[in-house]
C-alpha cells in the first residue's frame, strides 16, 4: 500500500502491510546499533583488560573518556538534525550518510594497536570517539522519529517495543557470536572477527531501516523552526518537568543495567566459579527473558499503564539483585552439571538471570515510551534536542559509572590475570556491582516516577 503510506501524516492511520512495514523497519533500525552497544557493554571492558592488557582502572578511563566525547556530540547532532531541511526530511539523510562509516569504525574498536599501554590508551580513545560520533549520527535521528511518526501513545509504545525487540534479538546473535568466538578472552584476533561481523550487520540494518521508513518519514511531523538563542532553547528543555523525570529514570535504570552487564562476565567465572566457556553462553537466558519482558510490559502498559509496568518489572529486577548477592559458587573441581549440588546452584543462577532479564527490559522500553509524552509538553516539539539530551545523559552517566566500577575493582585488588584466584575484597566488590549498587539505582528510579501524570491508554 505505498500510495497510502505516502499520504499519511500520522502513522496511526496506516493499516495492513503499510503498518507492518513501518514496525518491521523501525525494529530493524536498532538491530545493528543494539548489537554493537551490547557487545561493548558485555565485552569491551574484558577486551581492554584481558586481550589488550590494560589495568582495570585504565580500561575504565578509556570507557569514561570515550563516553564523555560521545556525550559532547549528542546535543550538536540533535540540534543539526532538527535544523536539517531536505526533501528527505530532517532525519533520513543522517541515517543513510552515516551507515557505512559506522560499520567500519565499530569494527575498528576491537583492534589492538601495537605499543605500550599508554599508546593503546590513546588509540582506543581516538577510535572510540570517531565510532561513537557516527553511532550518534545514526541513532539519534532514528530515535527522534518515534515521536514524529505518530502522536498515538499505544503506537509509540509499540514502535519502541519493535525497536528493542530488534535490538535484543541482535544482542542474542551477538552473544552467540561471543560464545563461539570468544571462549578465550586473551585472544585479540577473535575480538576483531566479532567486530567485523557486527560492523557489517550494523551497516546493512541501518540502510534497510532508512529504506523501510522513508515513505512515512517523508511526510510525518517535523520540528518547528525555533527562534531565539541557544540558551533559551536549552532553558526550555530543562524547564520541562516531564522530561526531567524521564531522563532521571533513564539514567538510573541504564547505569544499573550497564554496571551489571560489565560485571557479569567477571562475576560468573570469578565469584560463581563457572567455567569461562560457560560464562558466555549463560548470558543467553538473560537476552531471551529480556525479549520476553518487552512484550509482557508492552501488554501491561496497554491495559494498566506504563508506570505500573515499570513498578512490576523493577521489583523483579531488585529481587534478582538480591539473589546475586547470596548465590553460592559452584564447585570448580566438578562440571557445572556434574553433581546435584552444582546442578542446583546452576539452576538458581539461571533463575536469577531470568528474573534480571524480565526486570531489566523495563530499562529499554519504559523511558523511551514516555519520552514522546515529554516532547508533546513542549509547543515546538524539537524531538532531536530531547532525544539528544536523553542519549547525552545516558552516556555521561554510564561513563562515570564504568570509570568508578573500574576503580572499585582496582582498589579491591582485582587482577584479570588471576582469573578465579581473586582476593576476598575483589569478590565482595564484584557482588556489590551485581547486587546492592544496581538495586539501589532501580529503587531511586521508582522514587523519581512516583508522581508521573496518568494518561489513559489509547487504542
């Protein structure tokens, strides 16, 4: 139904094949970027410490500096995207132009340069800065489209469900690649292979997304021309109470999720004494349960509201964090399913992972489904600016969190070369990073959303 798609101004008017094309295309759009983001979240710290040989504190510093630079370009690209006026609209030119460079630079992030640790530190930061700039040039205009394609709350939530379904399925593929190729974290060449595959996927999925969204994106709502100083525009964004709550929730949930993701591949072999070859694959239940959680909370959001979905998911997440603090380690002298005791401990671990995945899926779905409500509260509706501040806040918060995580491990005496023979202080620090710290952040997120204005679900 291409003629219908060309005529509509709001995607809620689409029916049949045209609506399915919209949902599939929007879902594909976060597949490649979601895969690379998850690989970075799960493996980049491990890559820096185990494959590249950086100490934990310096690896954390690389992540922090890279994210800080990444944060600087978010408001700039958001502003430029809002100001872009072409016959293709403000968002599609950014998506198409950045697809290929993004794939190339994302692959380059997993290359170990020659030289000492300080040479590697500088090269890693430079590559990260370029890669994250292209990531922003794709991802920020793409996320802004969710508010511009439709004003319908249910369809906006459905678009974000499709988005994160694509992202999590791609993450699942990434975990499988990691399980197959990254059984030995000291082999730098294996990381580069995974990076090249992920880079190809991000390029293809981004181009397919732009092609699929083009018929509707050409005619959807566009940001109004904004007059006045940059200071006034920024002041208006930060005086939007709804937006401040959404971004507060987003930062708290994503910091908790990112710390858990980064700590997970250390927690499993070091604290729970799970063989490293099992540690990669044991992430699969987390990805699958996160995907299931998206659809569960989408249904709860439709019938009971998004804040109710957030509350239910958060308590599951907090419960998983509590279990992570007390799970007993496996007996390393016996295979994970080689004795009743180990089998029971493995079962408890999988239960914890599933609960964490179901709960953590709210970090993907709820903040982004609430963001369009905050944008609607602004008469000029500059979706690019609001999306930029969401992404900027996330990156800055995560960069600081990962830097502190790296320093916490260093201060605790953690050394990657020791594998499972870590001091007790390191074991305690890792458990805190999987339990008390993320649980506290999730509770604070619930506090932020206590008085979110109710908006009845729309069909």
